[in-house]
């Protein structure tokens, strides 16, 4: 069975203040390593462009640890992302 988490989370860009709320839909990875989950985030296109351009974009979940996001593509208010543990810097996943 695939574990999925979804809900509303807050985006923090480059360690600064909170930008805005996004809706996330993530499938939990069962492999060990820095990848926690992958899926999508949904928000205004303006916010998602900022997430893509940020050096570090963090997703603060409703319940759970903050996750570092790595954008993998998307458009029209949806971005496909990989969610990494918040205590590591993204590598070439």
C-alpha cells in the first residue's frame, strides 16, 4: 500500500519569512536516504515561480518536520517536487 500525505503547508524561501500557503500531495518514499517523498504542490503561479528560483525552499507541513523542496517541473499552478529531509542540503537527485 502506498502512503500518501496531503494538506496545507507553508512555504519558507531562502531561510527568510513565510511566503504563503500551498496545498501538497506527496507519496512517501520507502527507500532509505535523503528523499522523504515526491508529488506536487499547488499554489499561485507567482509563488511557484519563487519556489523554483529559490536557493532553498522549505515546506512546513501541518503535522511533521519541515521538508526541503526540489522542483522537477510543472505549470499552471502545480509543481512536481521531491521533498527532502530538512536537515540536509539537496544533492543531484
